[in-house]
C-alpha cells in the first residue's frame, strides 16, 4: 500500500516493502507497477522504498517542478528525510536518468547504483539518434521496440479504473515535460558522470531497440567502474519483462 | 456578418500518394513535391486571395508545417503579399501558433508591421495549433497552454506598450528590452482572435473579450459559444455575434448539383487533414487529462469523428458531401440553398458574426474557385450582411 509523504512541499506516493538494507527504486516512464512482481522480488532481500514520480499515478506535480534536476533534488531530499545509509539506488529507463543525476550531485547516502536501460545522456553526433523517438511510433511499433515479446507489454486500458487512467495520462504528460527537448537526455550530464564515486551496475535488455548499441557503450565508457549485465529475453524494461533475472542482477547474482 | 475567404494553398498533387502511405503530414517525405508545380500553385492561390478584395470579401490565412494539405508555412509572409495586393479587405491571421514559436516578440513585430503596412486592416489570431504541429516545431506538448498564455500576454503587452522598453522574465520567455518598431496602427492592438474546440476555450476567450473561432463542426461550436456567452454575462458583458466565428466549406453553383460538386471537392480538405500517422494525433499533454481518459476508454475507434445534427458519428475521412451538410461542415447548393443553410445554422447556434469561407480544398480548379467566390460574394453575401441585426424581423414577416 502506498503512503503519501511530503518532500519539499510535494505530496509523493511511496510504496515501502520488505526489510533489510535500504533500496530506493525509481520507476520508468511506464509507471511504478507496484502490483507487478519486481518490487516484491527485491523486497525479499531489501527494504524497498519506491516513490511514484511527480505527475505519475497519485503523486502531485506542482507548477514549479519541470526538470529532471528537480526530481534529483527531490529524491535526495527523500533520502535525507528517511536517513538512508549505504542504500542501493536503482533506476529503470527514465528512473535511471534521475538516479544518475542524483549520484553526480551527492552519493553520500548510497553505497551503489544500478542503472537499468537508463535514459539521460547524449553519445553520438548531432544527426544520429541514441534514443529512439518513442513519441513518433504507433503503439504497435513502440511495443516492438520496447519488448522482446510485445504481447507481454500490452495493457488493456479499457479495464483500468478512471483513477488509474488519470495516473497513466498524467505520467505520459510528465514524461514529455521532463524529456521532450532535448529528447530524453541532458546534454550536460555525461561530462559529470565521473563524479559517481560508488560501484555501479548497468543492466541492459538484449532485445532493447530503444537504446542504440553506441549509446550503451557510451554509458559503459563514462562509468569505467561499472559492471554490465545483459538480460536475455528482455527489451527496454528488463525489470518488467524478466523480473527474476532483473532482481538477481540487482542483488549481484547475475 | 463578415465573410472571410480562405484556403490552405494545398499541394494536392501529392494527396493520393500520401493517402496510400497513411500520412499526409510530418513523416511524408518532401521529395514528392515538384517545386515547379508548387510555384504555379502558390501564384494561383495568391491570385484567388487577391480576387476576394475585388469581390468584397475579407481574407483569412492560416499556416501548417510539413504537410501536403497546406503550403502556407508563414501567415505573416502570405499576408504581407496579400496586404500589398488588396485595398479594402480586412486580413485575418488565424493564426500564429504562438506556443510553437520560440520568439513571441518577433510575432508581435511581424503583426505590428502587417497592421501598419495594411493601413490597420489586420485581425490577429493567436492560436494553439493542431496536435500534429507539435513534432515539426519540436515544441513540448506538456504545459502547452501555460506557454501559450505567457506568449499571448507578452505579445499583447509588446504591441500595446508605447513607453518601452520593458523587460520580461517569465517561465518560458526572457527579454531585457522589448520595444517594437513600428507599433501597430490599430491601438492598443488589432482585434484578437483565438481558436478552440472546448468549453474551456470558450470561457478563456470570453474572459479576455477575444473573438473565438471554431472549424467545421456544428456540434462543437454550439457548446463553446454558449459557454462564452454565459461567462461574458457573468462578467457583466454582452457577447454579440461579432465575438463568434465559424469555418465551413462552401460550394455555390448556378445549380444545386454544381454547388454540391464544388463543395465535394473543397471537402477533400476535411477528408485529408486528419490523415496523419497515429502518434502525431495526440501528443501527451496536448489534450486535457479528462479528454485523454475519455479517449483511452473509447479506444482507437473514437477518433476522427464528429456528430451530425441527429447525434450520429460521422467519420471526417470518408464522409460524403451530404453527410458533411448534416454536420454543418459544408454549406452547398444554389445561392438560395447556401443562404438558407447559413441562416438556419446561425439561428441554431445563437448567432455568429464571422463566416470563415473555406472556398478551395485542393482539386477544385482555378475557374471553379473564382466562380465560387464570385457567386458567393454577389448572390449570398449581401443577404448575410445584416443577418443577425434583422433576423427577428424577417422571421416575423415569413
């Protein structure tokens, strides 16, 4: 069950599960998916803290929040408020971008960072795309780019409640707010990734067609201390498509 | 009632191929354009606009980008030419898609310059723009209307401030010295127009006293105009018909068949305009949360439909001219027919003062376009001039 916590005046929905060393989980643009298996799998070994980003689900998006910088400071505030110590920071896709922005600002409360198919950096030249334009694809194309098995990613919106649909619609708009231009990256992030002074793990989906191979290599080069794990049978959302393999990788068993 | 002729200066030679590909916009490569054909068409369309001045019609220009349906890429550029070629027509920019413009002060400068050039004939539309304009402009669809209103306020301040420069440090726009030269001839600003589809747009326009225009759907116009009138009344103002504009495809002929045939060709505009690749039809944030929730519940079948007067859904992409007449998208027939249809529509929606006359939709020939304009101006327009002023008296006499 989610509780609502006020951080810097922002009412955030936060799910907390399990016991053990703390793990802050930052969700992808698709939403938290607290009813799906990955949080429970992580909660077997960790105290999982999973906020819903402002604008998604039931978390408010105040007018003054408008950039990934804001989200980074918001979650650093959350880590302070919870007095996290030696926590694992996990971010998937858009959440990975936020996690990296946090770590270049302050890694004090974290012992390691796990970035699963993170958005957020620019690697190739100005006329090459690192991150596919997810907003220029039909629903079918998007699923084919995002999933190893597109059938797994299909969500029947007609079955959702109005409140759930409002959360979905709000999240879609918020993702655009934070990532429309420059598209899903911050040109100023990559030069600062050297500030991430803690162990890092990069998780990739073998069938991810959103992120180019050059882009993934760019992350590995920018984080020389990082270990990389590629999960078979997963696209852009390894946590969703292969939750067991994802949880094992986060625990360092991958 | 004032009548404003407009056409989108279509590049219709590319329509068939675009329809086959399923998108006439954004992702339709421009190698299909023969620039020599485009050259001839642009001159032809500008001649048609110029003729409206002789015929006694006012003129409206709009713009779109990256599309075979509309070659007008810049309202101010087209109006600059038309302003020099015309003497009396009022010139409506409908308009500048200001939330997609990086530089609102440039918009204010261009509009003021046009007003001066035309001797104060400019009417200035500040519009949100269609959803498929978001990608070509790469403008953020999230918080689009917040950006729109900031640009709107800045443009009006730039045009009406005479003791500048002033500074602007807003959420989206930053200027240290705004002081446009020349200032507009119509003070404090030329008349301001908006476009809209929703009750919220009607209310927003009412609060500012702007003209509100809507296109091609009677079932959309009525609730929006009603909301405007209600909000204006709450604010202690009377919203006369001159606050309301409605765009329809109009085909006039010597016979009913000829009028319908012309309207059928003009209505190809309505059939082609919505043909755009799915992801560009509704970028997240462009529509309200409530509207998007309703769309998700309706599924893909809910798109591209309007309602006719009996409440039946009509698909714009495939509708016949007769179906379009049922949705008030088309007025067509002899001059008597067209007058009667406009009068009936005017009565149904409570009176509107501006008819936006879609008189060229692609395949209608130059000769037919000119004759359509001529017949409308000569046979229909004189009867519309005092439609709202005298409608009660005429109804009583009938």
